C-alpha cells in the first residue's frame, strides 16, 4: 500500500520549469559569443553553448521538461558545432577578402 502511495506522490509532483528559459539564454549567449570577431571568443562561445547548454538541457530532462530538454540537447549537440563552423568560415572569407591584391 505504501508503494502505491509513494508512486502516486512522485507522479503528482509538479514539473520544475525554472531552467528552461535560462538554458535557451545560455545557448543564445554562446552563439552570439561565436560571432564576436575577437580571438578566443569563438571557443568560449563553443564551450558556453556546447557544454553549458548541454548540462542545463540534461537537468531539464531530469526535472521532467522532456520536450524542451530534447530540443535543447539537439541545439547544443548539433546546432552549436554547425554554427561554430559557419562563423569560422565567415571570418575566414572576410579575412581573405581583406587581404586581396593591393
């Protein structure tokens, strides 16, 4: 009888959504850091968005926010490296364009 009551108490626990917005903010701040044309900010942004966003997404999954947690994991694991390489290619092209014939 006590097992059934404890299972009901666990299932009736409200979902904690306190980190959902913060995790998206961490991901976006990391992506913005990658766009700043200063040495090292791309790697800092990669760490912030990739590692920080991933950790916060996992915490969201554990807290029961499954849909947002999965989207945040996809954003941290798939979108972040793609965005990093896009910004790196953009800065490479602009550097090459700036060093054209004089």
